[in-house]
C-alpha cells in the first residue's frame, strides 16, 4: 500500500497542479537566472575577451651582502666575467640590473678585486646572453642575481 491514497486520475492531476503552482515562481526565477548566465556566454573563442584574473604577485626578498669582485674564467653577465664572491663557495652572477637604478649602476666602473655592498634578488636566466661569445659556461656553482643597488666600499 502507498502512503498516499489517491483514488482517481483527477486527484493525481489536481495534486500535480497544486505542486506546480506552489513552485511556479521558483521555476520562473531559476529559468531567468539560467537565461541571464547564458546571455554572457560566447559561442566561439574569438568573441570573448579574457576576464581579469586576481593574481597574487609574490614579493621577492631583497638580500644585502658585502662582496668582492672577482674575475672568473668563462663567465658572462652584466660585467662580463666579473662576478661577485660573498665569502661562500657559490658565486653571485650579476645577471641583470634593476630598471630603476640601472642608469646609476652603469656609470660605476666595476673592477676586479673591488669591495662592494650590494642589494640583490635572485634572478631567472633568460636568453639575453645567448649571443655572448664565451668559452664555456662557468664550471663552478653560481646563482644569477638581479642587482638592485651597489655601493663601492673600497678599490
């Protein structure tokens, strides 16, 4: 036996009508929402502009170090084969300069055996030195850096 005791087709139809009439505003609302969203859909990729995305841009840490300028064999970078030694076994390769301080740094005459105080960020290598004529890549361990500022301590 069924919980519902419907005796005729008319009772079934009447029940269906009352259920639909109670929920009719909801169905109209849901249909309206569906149509509104479909109005903003594109049929092809060419008609859509990319929506702006919210990206979190990580701030890179700026490091500071006292370094000695050293000439390395087969090196390349901002000052060609003049790299920076911070006292560790890993050379800092001056790979790029900060765009805001670039003009000031380029005026400096950096030479072998100079002591400098620098601020820098670690950098990623790109193709900027692909055309540089070098014997081979430097064989020791190094890290490319973007130089933010330079202060000459002594010559």
